[in-house]
């Protein structure tokens, strides 16, 4: 069976394991106060053109999401997110567990837009900031989204402008940042994210690392005691150097984006094969996640040799499924899938 | 410089890295639903003689602590702990952050005793369970304690009895479980922990793993939706098999305890050298952590070649410091330290 | 100016003040352990035909809502409510502040229906109770709703059945219970609420009291330490007898429902006058709250002598406003309003 | 039976009930936006010499405590309090329920002192503000304390100075503020509290009102959205004018302090009688609460005609009990008690 069900079903890029082995005899200072974390943080500061940025390494993305929101919002502040946003739909109310309301907006292909956000914020201020409503104080978006779609520079700039107008922080969940940066349709750079948003992260878990996310706060004055919030939620790894080492390895020599670029290209091959066969996308994506609509027979046929994710039933004989490529996907796996699609 | 400052300054036992490398080409189901986790859980069920135990793998100990307490207590329940307990003194109020009060008791050598616990519980019930007090609903202890000390089977049995009498759960933080099991003075087995307590864990981070703690709930009915609590706090690792693989490696062939037994024995060598030299313990320990009292001159002399942890100033010319051995400590490092002690 | 803007703009029914004055020289035991609370609780047990019911007196409704939800749900449980529900739209995220997600459903005239609720619950169980979703564990509805509408016995029974099928508690916010019971269209009794739901309250603040809500838990085993939850959130009034006294006064001799019946009848007079004038309801209500659509000119004309609540702009020259009668509304005030409507 | 068990066993000062009756036919704007609240707030601004102070009316003291602490602290901030402080010992972990740790200090006669506070704060900063500790960000004290004792101007000034030095807010629980102000030994004024602290309140519940506490934030910029926090916790009363009316009544013509001065004087009569009889104080108090040590026989004798509060057993034949006078205590009640003491 070949797995296309997600982008976290393999270990880590071999270069990472190699370095873990090489450094296994060395000793390090704990809790992220080691040279590897410093080296990775500096590389990120360079890539984002933010020499002063605060950079924090999290073991996982759910932690990165709720710790950041808990640290940056007050108890009566809420966060705006797409109804399909990961924090709203896949994290067992981790945000509400920290005491915050999510104000969800209906998504379009997984995205929310500046106009929607502005309407919500304006309504709050036009009503006179009533005490019985939470203040919309942050906007959370994902790049790439749950459906693999991308925000364009124009879209992100518009959202950024609304956020600044209404004193809302802009937070980008970058669990799949690499696959966004690597897409042929992408026009955003890490420098853009640093310029247009207040906090974002570079996902490692889904993009070549064993685990880990690198959070960037371009303006370090935004949260002077951020590490305390991490500690309080158990997000400071004792052997923090294992996170620094992984990100240093991925980010130096551009491995991070190159791996994703290849995975995105594989996804485009699969997309092309599907289109040729007349199989439609549920939502069109130019990154590693492809959501497509299969008939019952097609689904059964592909299930023989491939593992993919069943997402939802979209009417009679219409099954929405997800095929995911990843940094670990091999050319022959893609060829096998393309061939199987051709033979449907 | 040789590090004796803590037991988490090296990567992982080589056998673990070897297996990570060997399996790096394989693919796995995510979030702990893989064969490695099953294999490790079964091994733990065998070692604890609890064929039905729920076993959960956490990335880190702070998470294991607060998620467990949050999952098992109601909002008006409190947890009893030593004032020096890790949850009370080292985790930035992670327990209070989940809404629970810690009722701290004065420690004796890092431990609390059945009599103290019973007095607290009895006072609550004798007062008629007043609504303005939280109910003491759990007792949290550590094995080994923050000072490296051990609960004996007699002591643990007495605490267990009080807990059952007053309907309190007994939770053992086992971040250093291995060093307890490996001590020459220990008379407790994993089966005893499973029999006498309600939830406990086998620490990996400090005992040979890259990261990870294995939590055991002998009676799985105690928390039927435990994984939701883990998910909500970001404690379910995407690549969960890396946790299962580590614990399977450590627990099969008894590597876990053997590594700790060696580290404890090294600590005894150091202890003996100190005693010969007339350097006293701050608190006597028979495990890998040694808290000793050095003069200013002694401290300065040892600082030349060794890194150790400064703990507190205990009066003029009396410095309490910690020397820690670990699974990764080498014989020649111990010899060097013993020699340096002899030359003080 | 005559106030029709809400149902809490006057003090208390004179009988209540009379008793407060009469008993002012007496002394009482504190925190609700007094004879007045016992007397009121017993009256409620009689009216609901629940001799064993737990009855708790809250100072206010927001407290009654969040304390009840916090006490009865676990951290990974969510509560289902209408998007317009008071807990979702008017209480500054008090529920999320206790850590719980509200799963909001689109309302129809302020109500949600058994089919919607069942669909949501079924989806959760059909998906296999995934750990990344909260469990829907409670349904919150209001009687009367935010729009003054009523659940029928058939509707409430259907919701109750779904709740029992899916192990969800049914909680009725009864801040305006009296106006529901007093409506000519109502077919539900307090006995029905006790039989069909798990927890509900009789609002006092809007129905003749100075302040206070009486919460009923028909099965007292549901929350044995409920008073602790109240205490923790500051909902146990020191001079608790003032709550008991008010409810005893309102509930004995049926004053509670009689006051509301009169207010509802006044609202029907106003409704009739509006209909004669061709002014349409925004949502048709048979209780004390009337939501109607006024032109700009009509709104301006009525604003001269009356205070009412502006709710929303529903398009050009369409203003949705609320007129509220109350236990304190006088016949001459209604006549003045009816006359003013006739003269529009 | 004559009640001396607490200071909240009677309704309200007759003048308050009179005004409630007088205004019962009037209508008011809700949620504290009425002329009575404005009038009371202005009176408080005048009495505290803080023309810009924010003044908020709470239904009860537990709410005032936890809402204030929740509003003014961040998630990793802790509050310093006496171990006997009301928030630490009598409110069912309401502070922890909002996510904050209480750092308790051993009390001396119910008080904590500047030196203790400074030592705690200094230790945190000397340790380098480690991420695993919460930041001490607020000091909570009570005036009068749980034992009826008073902070002197010298003591409060010293605490204030430490707070400013270490960027901690100073919060005074004034549930019994009146009895402090009315004591013959007191040298603090409301102006002093406004000058030396950051937030404090004037208790109503125990000092002549039916219910209610008036919170003062001298610098309104400290918490610009404070009412949202109140709303979120259900602390904004719908009929808020009942709070304003009570405080206006108590504070105009100095009734508030005069009532307490009388109660304190009664307590001094009782104290004198006890001393004459050789009955010792457990802790010496010059306000309305008297904690004394009775033999079993004395306790039994006094129990025949008086209700008082049993506090603790202080050894064989030593019972610590509390006698409380209040604004509602009558001269003849005190005479009866004095006589009974003389006859012991």
C-alpha cells in the first residue's frame, strides 16, 4: 500500500537523522538555550529580514496555536478564524479551553477575506464596543489552508491592512508553510509574512522534520515573557536542541522549500492526471493537498493500492477524498498513482 | 567541561537512533495509532501486570502532569502536593492555569507522608465538605522526588490507603522512574505502582529517550475520553510512532532499568568519594541526583572542569549544588569527578 | 417618557419590598441556609412535582448560565445553542471563559429544533467520537427565546428525546420563564420542564423580583457539589434569604405567572394595534417581547414619547425594534402606546 | 437568641429600604447606566479625591476579587496574599479557577508585611525572571483582615512602595472597609487608599447594604475594558441602580463610617468586658470582629443565649470563637452580652 493520506507519515529527512546521530555524543544546555537553537533562529531572522525577531521552537502545531493565542489575547478578546480553520475544527476546543471565543467566518475554499473581517470588526466598533461582546483582537489564517489553497500577496496585504486599522493582530498558522512557499502559484515570501503579519510559524512536522514548528514574532516587544506561556503549557522541550538542529538543517541550503517544491510538483502531476480523466477537484489547489471527487467505483479501485483520506460524502456517488504528497513522496509512488488514475 | 548538571543533556540511547534510522523509510499511521505504540503499550501492560491498562505517550512531562490533572479532576477539586513538587515549583502554574488549586504540604526530603495527607483530607470532611473549600481529590507525588529520594513500599502503601479512604486519586510523576527502580535502596516495582496508584508515568526524556513519557492508567474506565484531553492541550504527537518506538526500545530487554541502575551506581561512587572527603549531603539520596554542600573554595575548584547545578546558598560558605549522573554518563567522567573530589 | 425598552427597568413587585421591610429587623443564617430559601425551594418542588429536586438561587442569569454549564460539563464537552442564544451572543464569552466551546446552530425565530440537534450529535458519533472534536454534551435553549417565541410541548419533547438518546443534558434558560408560562399560546407547565429537561431556571430579575434566578435540578444526584461551583464563581449571596423571600413571594398564590400573564396580554394588545396599522412583526411572538419593523418616520414618531430598543437595520427604511411589556407595565402606558400606534 | 456570628445577618439600613420603596415606581436604564450609579460614583470620587477614578459596583465580594484579579493579571502572573487571605481560604479556589496562582505568605495576625513581599519579589528578579516561575504581579491584602486587624498608614505605605518598586499592583479587599475606617486605632483615609493602592473596594454587604461592593480604580487607564470582564463573569447587575442607590445612601452624610464606628465601639465594650473577666483575645483586634479564647464551660454558657462562630480548637479546653458586631447591632444586645460575660 502506498500512503497518500497525509504529509506526516514518514520520519524525517535523512540529513536530520544523520545530524542527530552525529551529535548524539555531545552534551547541550537544556530548554532551547543551546547553539543549535541560536543557529536556527538566526537563519530564520535572516530569511525573514527581521534581525530582532523573537523565534520560538514548539514541539507541535496545536501547542503553537493555543499558546500564541493565550499569550497575546486578554480574557475578553476573541480571535477571528475561518469556520474550517484548524483551531476551530480539529483541535478539540483548545482555544476555548484557554478561555477565548473563536468568531468563525464562512470560508471560501478554506480562506477568509479582508471584507468579511472588516465587516465583523466594524460592527463591533459601530455598536460602541459593548461590554457584552468580546473584542475581535486577532485574525487567524492558515498558509496553506486546510484545503491546500493559497493567500495571494494582494489578499494578505488587504487582511493586514484591516488588522492594523482595527488593532487586531494577524497570526498565520504555517503548519504547511513550506508547501505554500514551494507552489508555482505562490507570490509570498517569508519576508512578506514578517512584514504583513504579527506572528507566524514555519511548520516542521509536515515539512521534513520529525516534529517541531518555528514561531516568529517579528516585533519581540509584542510578548516579552512569551517563554513563560510556553512553559506553562508544556511547550518548552527539555532537549530543545533537537528542534534547533532540525530547523537549521531544513533551512540552510534551502532544503525546506526545495523539498516542498518537489512535493507540490508531484501533486500537480496527479492533478493533471485527474483532470485528463475528467475527475474534478472539490476545491482547486496548487499545493500538496488535492481534494477530489470520486465515484464509488473509482474510490474502490484506488483503494486497492493506495491509502488516502476520506473526507465527506458530497451526494450520491460523490466522495470527496484527499490525496497528499509530501517531502517524503517518491517519484515511483506518483507514477504508480498516475497510472492507476489513467486506468480508472 | 564535563556535564553533571542534569540528566537530559544528551540525545538518546544509540539503539533508539538506530531504530529511527532503520524505520525512516517506512510509513505509519498518525497520532499514536501505529504498531510501535501498540507494541510499547503491550510491553508496559506486561511489566505492570495490567493487561487492560490504558497507556498514553506524551511528548513531555509538564504536559503529562497538567493534562492528567485537568482530565481527572473537576473544577472544584484540588490536588495535594509537596511544596517542592514539580507542579508547584517548576511549571509556571500550569495546574492553576487549568483552574485547579494545589494544596501544598511541607516536604521532608522532598517527600510528603500519609499522616499529613490524611490530616488535610480529614479536616475537609470533618468541616462538613464546606462549599468554600475545594475538595482534596488527588495526591501528586514524584518517584524519585526533586531531591532524588525514594518512597518505600511501606510509605507508598500508606499513602495509597489514605487516598482510597478519602476517595482521592494517587498520581505518581515518574519523570525519573527509572532512577528510582534502579536504586539499590528501592523496594518498589512497576507492578506495585500499578496496584497502589491510579495513574503514573515512566519518564523517557531523562532516562534514555530523546523525549517522551509513558502514562499508565491501570483502570481504563477512569478516563474514557483521555485522548481528547491530550489533543486539546496539544499532547498528541502527529508522528506518535516515534514515541512508541522509543519506549519499546527502552523497555524490551530491560534496557530502561539497566541504564538507570548504572547511573545510580555512578552516583553512589561519587557519594562515597564525597563522604570520604567529609563533604556532606544536603539531603541524602540513593539515586542519580546528589545534593551536596560545598564551601566556596570547593565549588570554585570543581567548577574548573565540571558543570553542575547551583541550587541555593545555605549560609556562609555553604553552597548547595546538584550533581546528576544519567544514562549517558561515562565511567571516565565519573572517575574524573571522583579524582577531583579527592584532590579538594 | 414611557419605557418599553426592556422588562427590567423597574424595581420589584411591591409585595416583595413590603416583606423586605417587614423582615428587616430579623436576623438570618447566611449563604442560603435560611427558612426563606427553604420555603421557596419547597414551593418550587411542589410546583414542579419534584419533591427531591435541588433548588439553587442565583443573583443573576449570566451566573446561572455559566456556573451550570461549568459544573455539568467536562473540559472536552461542548454545549449546543442557537446562534442567537444569550450565552452565545450577549454574555461576553462567559462560556468560553470557563473553557467550553459553544456549538451554535442557526436559529429559526430564535429556536433550534430536534432534527438539527440530532444531526450534529449523530455526526459526532458516526465519526467515531474523534479525539479532535468536543463531545456535544448539553443542549441549551431559552424559554422564552431572545425573540419572545415559545417551544411547544411537542417541540420540547422531541428535543428531550434526542438529548436522552445521545446522552446530552437539556438545560433551559428561563430568564423569561414567567412570560412563557403566561402566554395564551403556551402548552408547557413547570412539571413538563421538570420531566423533560435536566436543569432549568425560573427567572426573577425580569419577572417581578429585584434580582435573582431560581435554578432547578430535578435529579439532585446530577451535581452533588453544585454549591461549590456557585461559590467559586461568586454566585452564593451572603444574604441569601433575600432571594428566598422574593421567590416565595412570587410563587405563592401564583403571583409569578399572573404578573406575566397580564404583561403578555398587554403585549397582545400592542400586537393587535400594530397589525391593524399594517405594521409587521419581524418575528411573530405571543409573549411580552414584540419585534416589529418600523419605517424611519414611524420610529421617529414613536420615539417622542416612548423608549424602546433599536435592534437592527433590515434594509432601507426598515428598522427592527423591540417593544417589551413587563410585570410592571401599567394599563395606561399600554393605552398610550396603542393610541400612538393608531395615530402613526 | 442574639446573633453575634457575623456582620451580614440583617437586611439593610432602613434608609436604603425606604429609598428602594420610594423609587419603586420609577424606571431606570439598566446595567449601571443610571443616575443613582453616577451619583454614588461621584460621591466616591469626591471621598477619595480622585475625580477621574473608575468606579464599578459589584453584587458581591467574591466576584469583586476574582474579576479584578482576572482583569488585571496576565496568565503567567501570580498574586501574593496572606495564607489566611479570603481569596486563598474562603472562595473555593476562585482565583485558581481564573488560571492564576496565589503565592501565599505566612500571616501575622492576618497581615503580611512589606519585607516579606519584597523578599518574594526580589527572589524572582534575582533568579532572572525564570520562565518556570510566575511573575508576582499583584499584592492582595484585606482591610480589615480576616482577624479584624488593621494596616497602619506606615505599613500600607511600605507595602505600596515595594509594589511600585517591583511593578506589582496593590489591591485592597475592603469587604470590611467601613469597620476599618471606623476604628479608634485607624489612621488611614479613603484618600490614602486611593493614593497608595491601585484598586480597592468599599464593602456594602457587611456594612449596611443589602448587598454590593463599590470598586475603585484610581487610574482609569489601568483597565479600559473593565466592564467586559465584569459582564463575562456575570457581575453586571441588570438593575444596577439598586447598587448605586445603596452606596449613595450609605456614603452621603457619612452614614457608612458612622454605622461602623458604632459597631466598632460596641466591639470595644465587649472586648473590655472580656478583658476584665480575664478572657484573652486570640488575636487582638480594634474593630468589629473579636476572636477570643473560651473554655468549654464558658463556650457552653454563652451558647445559651448567643450565636457566635466557632473557629478552631486551640488545645485542651481552649476554643477560639468569633464575636462580631455589625451596623445592625443594638445597644441592648451588647448589654446582654456584656452581662453574660460578667456572669461567666
